[in-house]
């Protein structure tokens, strides 16, 4: 189950025929100001290529010169930053040859990548994949469509809806590029540099199975480390991008689960650097990066790999952006379960809410929209009422308590936390910003607290806590440390379990 909206099936040899690279075509969107859009293609090695951008009536607005490199036979130029809008015509000339692209617009370009939930609702095709990085894109394979001209029944629903929501907010053109493949782990999308940053061997060919994987579990997509980086991301690095949307992680709930808190931040940092360098600095170094936190899979599963993966998606902090994942944003999806999905419960059909939550983060983080609530409530402190064996958890936002009968919170009162027998901590009251938990058998010894820590934590849009905008409180797993006490109560600092840093963000 693979999708690549601008796919090249094989590299091509350099030749004398002038052409644009295959992901340029009629009706496309190029990145608008303040960046300059990168344009490149093929030509006669050593020859000069003139690139011209023309407006209505054929008026030439700018000309750029580029030299065709040897031995690759490629040329590249960067257009002057252009304001949003169009249509324009883009022409490349080499001697007596010329090639023209029409109905070109300038706006924002977003790359959408990941596995089957990013691919979902598209016409599935089996693409080739490769071990060495592809650089050239086959110039006679065209991908370009737009909402007015193309048949988008094959295109990613999450990506398309994200683009549509952004267009409704921005009111200027949005270009979408999909590079996704179902059943693939993050290691396949990671460059050797990113894998090395996490201490993983770049030459391993099959990720080892985690202890929780069942013998019949299999994945349809490529598993080999770096293979999809080589075949589906590396060819796009010359693009000028505005942001990236990522929906992946289901495979890593079974493969290398507890390395995801390194492999995911490493992939983000590596992709940012690679696109910045590949676009000659036009794609910004801290490229906005949004992702979907995992939804659900199996009801009443005793396994916690999905819960751990959700936590690791935030680099074990619980919310983004954070120090390890700057300029990122997250769509919580654990309440968008779909047990009766014809594609399997791991592929829920509600992609509208996923895309809506993503675009809120994009507008706040990527576009700097002020006073926009883009994530659910997260706790900032906890105070233990010793005499009453109650734990008062204060949240950052006004709370909406949707399910009063849900066992959402659990506490650990034995050491070490990694081997804890977790006990339910029922919610006895929910105020505007505070949840009061009954500790029961835990008494006053609280070593850790977690919320929604399950593969299937709640029913559809019915988790325990939301904010007034309808965004769910994200799951968390946090250790505690006694900090101070007064008569009858004790304050607990909720801490990042690995670094013991305060996480009141």
C-alpha cells in the first residue's frame, strides 16, 4: 500500500533533451515568498538554460540562467520570491529547445508522509523501492494535478483535508505532495545519519521484532532501514517546502517501540537539515513538522505498546512543541477509534477530525496565529491531600469532563516504576482546571501517574477529559517527586521520567 504523488520508478541517464524534473508540471503550486522556489531539470551537459516566468499576456516577470552540470546533466535555479497567486507560465530554454509549464501558482507547499493511515482512501499501487538513493526523477512521468483539474480519488485523505483546511484559513494556493507507504517502520524513512544518531546500525536489513509482536504479525511495506528515505524522500530534497505532515507509528508499536523517542526526533531534525541544504537554504532550517499521535487498534488489549508509542511520539514529554521537538505540532487521535472500519480497526475512517486538529497546530506553530488553541489540556502540578488520600491535578486549560464513569487515571505506588502494578485512581471531581483523584490502595505514596494509558483508551470522541474547544487531553506517563508540604497536604512535581525535568509547559 504505497503512494507517491510525484513518483519516479527509475533513475534516468542524462541526455540532451531539455526538461523539467518530473514533479514540475501544469497547474502546480510553487512555494511563495519569503522563500524562493527551486526549479530544476535536465539538459545538455555544459549548456546554458534560461528560465523565464511570465504573467498574463506573456509579460516576462523574471529570467534566471542556469548551467547544466556534468556528468549528471541537471540544472537548477532559484526563482525570486513571489507573492501568492497566479496563474503564471514557466519556460525553460536551451538553444532552440524550450519546454513550457502553464497555470502555475505560488502558495505554500506541504509534504505529507508516513504509513497506511496517511495513504488511506487512495488508489493503491505497488511502487519500486531501492537501496541506493535516487537522485534523478524520470522526466516523462508527470504527477501534477490540482483540485480543479485532477482526479484525487487516489490521494491521501489526511493530506488533502489538511490542505483544504489550510486553504480555507489562508485563502491562497496550497500545494500538497504525498510520499507514503503502508506497513512501514520509521527506520525505513530514516537516513543513515538519523539512524546513527540513535545508535542503530545503518547496514542492518531487518529490524528485530519486539517481544510483544505476535508470530502472525506482518507488515506489507518495506522494512529495510533507509530504503524509503532513499527512494521516496531523497529525490524531493531540492523542493522548497513550507511544512511537513507525518502519520506513522503503528508499525513501530511492534518494531523497536522504545527507540522511537530517539528515532522520531532524529528523523525530524535530519529531514529539516536535508531539505534546507537540498533547496540551497530556501526551505527554512526549523521547517514546521506536524504529526498524528496514534489512534487505536485492539479493544481491551493487555499490551501497552500503542500507549508507549504515543508517549515516545512526544519524546517522552507528553506535549509538543518541546525542547527536543521544537516547532512541531500534534493531532491527538486516540479518541477517533473505528472498530467497524472495513479497512481494519487500525485504519479509522474519521480523517476529518485528524486533519482539523493538524491544521490548528499548523496555524499556531507554522503560521504564528496568536491566541489559537491547538492542543488539549495538560497538567501542570499535583497536590496530594494526605489526610484524605486525594490527588488534585491542575490542568493548563478549562476542562470538560465527558465520561464520568471512565477509569482514565492510574497511579503507581511501588518501586521501581518500570515494574509497577498500576492501580486505578477514580476521578471523584472535576473543576474548571482541576481533577481530583481518589488514591484508594495507594495511600499517600504516589510514585507515578498516568492517563489514558491503553491501546484503546476510550470510545469515539468520548475520552474522559477535553477542553472547551473539543480537543482531547493527551495521554501521559509521569513520575513524581515530593517538593514541599503544608499541614494536611503535599505538593508533587510531575517529572519527565528519564531526565527529571519539570514539564510544566
